[in-house]
């Protein structure tokens, strides 16, 4: 093969890789609207209001005869969705690794989640159990789809590119979240001029997130390609739990990778809980109206784009690990400020939202790219299934702690401040990990700066 032929082959490979990267970004563009409009803005307060309408005189509902404070229904449903995800994610990751067919599995998970979200249009009256069920299905589907989506990152980006590629993906997601939130704000704030009740406007906003998710998923499904597997594996794919145990046993050979997952599990549990419970805290504890909450989350989305890209540049200069540690210190400060935030003060709530936006996208994007360096080749989907458990999958403890704190104290302030422990422990564990040694131990090339 001549030098010219080699150069052309290299150029073709680079063009194909960039084409896949552009398609890959669009899954964040598709599914992030669910996380933003549904989980962060509308569903928490709306489901809580429906549960309160169905509650008894003491403020409790009784699913399966179990007394549950109405304000705890939403965080408990988030926790249950994680249990479902745990059962499915290892199976999906192993199946993708053994067959090489990530794309059809991604399509199935995405469209189940899209359908469940669209079905939230029918959530009204006292149907809090229907809302909880649809939330569980949609959250679990999102978790499974993200296992498969994240597993593409080591295949479509060279080691030196991954911080930037991962950050762009998050930026695409926050951009779409901001665009749809602008439309949501128009629909919700002007619902009377459209001849809609407040509840109908919320249900339209919920359903539109599902339609958006399904429509834009077409782009990555057209651009991404499946790879041939290099080995057949050990035969048929085992059950989810057995595969999870096999993955964890395999991770024992890479203890530093496992240590990173533990640190990420802790601090990201705090991140995910803040995201999912912020609107409930704003509406129930601070007495803010829905328009204020939508505007605050829109501010988060806009600043998260700049934050993701800006923290990507900081990582290039100072390393991903140092940049993530700095973001965890900021997250802790945000929670402390949130605890002391006065009720009925939207300006201070907007300041808090701005702080969240600046660290939200970057801390998540850099964690994803850093983990991609710690995954042994050929184990991408399997290891990313464990990562996704730490991301959306095993993020059950934070909502559970939040729900229990409110169940016991009746105070959302006590619930929100309880989350500081997740960021503090995650910081300490991450600070102790020698990242360069972890990358080398996984058999991957070590970038100049991590």
C-alpha cells in the first residue's frame, strides 16, 4: 500500500468518524428534552399535585395499602424506576457487546421511552399511579438507551478527542432542552389564550417531550453503525443479574476503574437528585409558580451549554479530574445556599439556577469521557451498563434519601441539605484515584493531560 493510499484511507476514516460523531450528538439532542421538560420541570410538581388530590385528610395516599406522604410519591417512583433499570441494563449491555448490534437495541429502548412519555398526556384527575408507572417505564428506558449510546463513545472518538466530543454531546442536549422549554413557556404561560386549562397545558408539554424524543432519534439511527464483534463471547447472553455479577467480577481485575465508578455513583446520585427534585423544592418549599420554575430551568439549559463547553476547555488545560473536583465543590456550595434560600424570592432562585447551569453539563460530560479511558477494549457496552447504573441506573439512593427525609420531617429544606453527603464522599473518593495509572491498567493509551 502506497503512502498516498494510506493517507486517503486515514482521511476517509476520519471523515466517517466525524459523521458518526455528528449523528451521535443528536441522541443527546433527542432524549435530553425528557430529562429537562418532564423530570426537571413538569412531572414532579404535577404528579405531586395529583397525589395530593387523591390523598386522605392526613395527606397520605395508599398504593398497595402502604401509607405514603403525597409529596414523596415522585421521588419514590424515581427510585423504583432504578430497580427496573438494574434488571435490564446489564442484559442490554452484554447483548450489545456479544452481537455488535447496539443500534437496534438503542432504537427499541428509545421508542419505548418515547411512547411512555407521550402517554403522559392522559395523566389527569387522581391518576397518580398511572403517572408513577409511566415515569418508571420512561426512566428505565432512558437508562437502557444511554448504556448503548455511551458505549459508542470509545468507538467513534480517539482518546485525545473524547473530552471535547462528550462535552459537545451534552451541549447539544442542553440546547434542545432550552429550545423546547421556550415553547413550553409560551404554551404554559399563555394557556388561557389558547383555550387550555393549566393541567391541559402541562399534559401537552409532557407529551411533546415524548414526540420530540422519538422524532430526533431517527438522526443517530441513520448515522451510527454497528461494529463486528471480535469474539463470539461465551455463548448465549445470560440473565441480567448474572451478567451484572460477571461484569463486576471482571472489574475486580481493574480496581481503579471500579473505584471511579463508586465515586461517580455517589456524587452523580446527588446531581441526579438535585435535577429531579429542584422543581418540587421550588414549588412546595419556596412557593414559586410554574412560570418561574420554567424560566429558571431555561436559564440552567442556556448556561449548561456554555458550562459544558467551558469545562471541556478547562479539562484540556488542567485535566478532567481536577475540573470535576472543582465542580463538586461548587455543587456543595449550591446546596448550602439552597437550604438558606428565602421563600418567595425568584431572583435568588435564578442565581442558584445559574450556578447549577455552569457546573451541570461539564461535570457529567467530563465524567463520561474520563470513564471511557478506563474501559478495556471490547467491553464498552458491558462496562457502560455499569456506568449507566451510576448515572441514571443506581441513582436511587439520593431520591430515596430525599423522600425519606421529607417523609420523616415534612421539610423540603432538610431533604435538600441531606444531599451534601453525596458530593462530599464522591469528592474524597475521586481525589484518591490515580487516574493515569487507572488508564494504563485498563490497557489504554494515556492522554497527555487527564
